[in-house]
């Protein structure tokens, strides 16, 4: 099916475009009244993730309501550890929690990986197929996965953490088991993303949410090589890598075979383009808190951001949109981009 | 009283020294069995902070046990909001919690500030005087305070947070009240640090623990000017500014009239010295998790760090030492530095 709006894909491929495309990380979520209504009628977050027609419904909600240039499949990065044998729960107001965590190399050896385990995630592929059909080519569909280091950190830590010191300790204490686990996560992620693409994803994003917690030498050893494997393996569609907080690895990220790099709200585009000679298309990076400001400030900051990036740019926030963001300001952000002309 | 070991002060002043000095952020704390024994006999963390002879005792413990080149007064950055009228509690395993928070400009106006309120903190000054006397000039005594933005963030948020979105929202929604509050915190902090110096502090450190959560334009507007006021006001002793995660503001930090800049474990010294032409003495930045590695790795990484900095350097971790760090590895870290010769 041909896309009616392929601006995101043309931009990701580096083509000259009429304006930047725009979407928001976490656009399918609590900012939308439709989402809150549906979510309130369910037993929990995982029911929504695991029920394909519901996941498809919330994926499409922001396309209807916000008129963004892309849909991103509603899911969670932690379906990967679950498929590998480590189940998680989503605790209300607390976040993810793993009853069992990885503590040794024997735990790592017990985990499944690669194509063998992604059959567990048929519900994700079904959600993509339904979404694709229901979108009817209105906008591209983004598939996503967590980066190996970020998935690793949850599998070791068992939950979110301010320091992720358990996960980081393991890197120092058992680098063999660490690499073995990262390799297994990577194989699984590649198989998963490929199946997502077969199921309808037009582009994929890899989220390295906890990139910024590692020192540069560890990011180089334990994160970059696995991101590289993923980027090298995915040649069907463009790849976006968002390594939040990993400004120190700009040089290494710039060498990845991905078309787009995500930029968090702490990073100045000039530091990437000029100081580190980053050539990829960039995605980001309005401060999510900026959407709490006045409508006028939102509009002016959005225009300022577009000017700062100066092309080769996908408009987004520098992080997921916060749940209590005023919907009108989200719309101002989106519409400001949509009315822009290069 | 003359100091028997003034290596930290000579280094901070930019003098040529025989080896780098070494101390650890949070060295007075749970890594030491002596601390855990004393802490276990008390009702809570605040009793320790507010009882001068006990605060002095734990301040000196790491000098005895680890043989570090400095003592840092045992206290908490949140005594400042408390003196201004906003009390906090320290909840076991959760961290600080403020029963009341700042929600509007009228809340800000009600707060006390400056020299008028620091009488509330006599217990801190007493702790410094006792420590100074009991140290008998063995090593310099470090006084400290939170940076205005970090103190502000707790006063708005009421506790630690992953995003500090409440505090950041306030910056966007009421910049007048924000500046008023930051100004009040700054006045109080200056009066507080000056009294700490009169009570015996040989050098002071300002901790901007949540620097890294702000976008560059906000750090420039809401953090840098207040750090500048503090640095300009303190001319009695050297000043260390540790703006964790604020690599994006390296240029602005390099212009502060402080003698030392703290460096977190994510930051490469070459990015500061070469890309941003930072001239100050630097303090840091071993990854705290490195101290979970083998003794040999700790030793080699410490030597590598000293080589990377290449002088004008105070050895420390890139963050506070984690409570479960093996004491032997802390000693290996300290002794490796102490046995080094430039």
C-alpha cells in the first residue's frame, strides 16, 4: 500500500523535503483523553500491550487527534526480556518490576534468544498488521525496540533505578556473562525488528534510554557494538537510534549505519553537527517541559528549534511527552511544525 | 592552625604539586563500619546531621580509616530550605521528603533568606568548629552547599524525581517567582558558606546535583547566574563547583570564578580541556561502579585516570561512593593515588 504521507521516510532517507515531519515519543498514551478512557476500562497496562486490536486502537488515536506525521506501535521495550524467559510486571505509578533478575552466567545461559523466542511476541506482530490495515496508508508506522544495554540494565536491576549500579556492577564483575547476555538480547532484537518490519513497520527506532548512565569506555565496549550489529542487520527500512544522554559517544554514534539519531533536550545541535561532525538526520529535541509553557512560548520555541537544526531534521521532543502535558500545547507544537515551510 | 597536609589547597590554587590529592564524595557514610555502627544507634539521619559532636565524629572517620587528603563536613544540602522555612524529612530507603512544597510566588515571599536565617544552622557551624579542633590540622576541611537550582528543584518537587518535571514546569510557567526563589536561596547560601568558612572550612564545594536535567538555555538562565554570584561572593577560600551532567554548559562553567570544577564519570577530560578550553583545576571522575571491580582493575583505572587528567587534578569519583562499595577497593583507590608521583 502506498503511503499518502511519506514525509518521515523521505526525511529519514536524507531527501530534501518541504518541512520537517513531526511526531512525539509517547504520543500514544496518557496525554490523550481517548487513551485514558480505554486504559481505565482495562485490568492493567499489559492487557493493552498484549491485545492486538486494543494496541492498534491506541496507536492510531494520536494520528486522529494530533494529526502527527507518524504512528508508533503501542508496546513496551520489556517484551523482549519476557520472550527470552524473564517476565515483568507493570506496577501502577512505580513502573516495571521483574520478580526474577539475572545474577550469574548460569541465569544468562538459561535464557532463550533469537528467532526461536519471538513467536512469543505474535501479539505485537498482529497489532502491527491490524494497525497497518486500519491506518490505510495515512502515515508511516514506526516499530521499536530497546537497545541491548537498556534491556540488559532492566534484566539485572529488576526495575528502574537512579544509578543502575547493580547492572553496572555486573559489567565490571563479569564481562563474559555481560557480553553473552548482550549478544542474546541483540539476536532477539534483530529477529524481533525484522518480524515487525514484515508485519508493517515502515521504519524502526531503537531506544537506549539508559545510555547516559555509562562511562564512555563502557558505552564503547558494551553498548556501541550491539547497536552496530542491529544497524548493520536492518537494511529493509531506515533506522533511528536514540541514545539518551550519550552525548559523550557522539563520535561512535555518528559512525553507525543508521539514518537518524535521536537527540535529547540537553544536547545542542551545534555540539553534534559542528564539534562532532555528525552527518545523520537528527530527531528531537524540544524540552518536554516546554509544553507546560504558554502557547506563544511553545510556538516560538518550536520555530527556534527548527531554525537551530536547519534541515535534516525530524521534529520531536527530547524525551517522551509527560502524561500531564496540556493537550492544546501538544497541538500547538504539532501545528507549528506542520505550518512551517523550509 | 597550620595544616600538616595542605595538598588539596595547593592543588586547588593551581600550584605544581608532587601528586594529586584524593578524597571521595560521601566518604563519611555507609561504606565505613564505624559509620554504620553509630548510625544504627540513632533515631535517624537528621539526628546525626543536627548533633554537632556526632557530625564531627563521622566527618573524621574517613580521615582515620582511609587516610584521605581532606575531610568533608557531614551534613545535608537540604538544611538550607529548612532554614528558609521549608522543613524536610529523611525517609529511610526513599530519601528526602518535604511535607510542604513551593507552589506559587506567595509561597516564595513567605520564605526567609540570607543572614537572618542562618542562625537556624548553628549546629552546622558548631560541627565544623569541633571537627576543625579534633582534626588538629591533619587535613583541610571541606564545607559544602547545594547549588541554587538543585535546592530549588527539591523545594518545588518535594522529593527526588526521575524528571523533576514539577520544578522544571515552574521555571517555564513563572519565571519571576523562579528567579525570586533562586535569588533567596543564593543569598542564604552565600551567608551560609561564609559562616562555614569562619567556623573552619578551608575550601567549599557547591553541588549542582540536578544540573543535567535542564536544557542548556534554562541552565544558562536559571543556574549559571546564581552559581556566578556565589563564586564571586566567596573569596576567602577556593571554591569547587560540581555541576553533575552539565557537560553542555562547559563553556559557561569555565568562566566562573571558581578554582575547581567537578567532573562526573560520563565526561571525558579531553572534551573539557580540548573541546571547551576549560582551564580550572578538575576534580573527579572515576566511575563509582569501578570500585566493584577487582583490586587490579581499580588500581589500573585509577592510574589511567591520573594519566588522562595529566595534572591540575583532584582525584575523586565522578559521583558519591555507593554505600555497598567494598572498603578494600576504596582503600586501593586512595592508596594508588597516594603512592603516585607526577
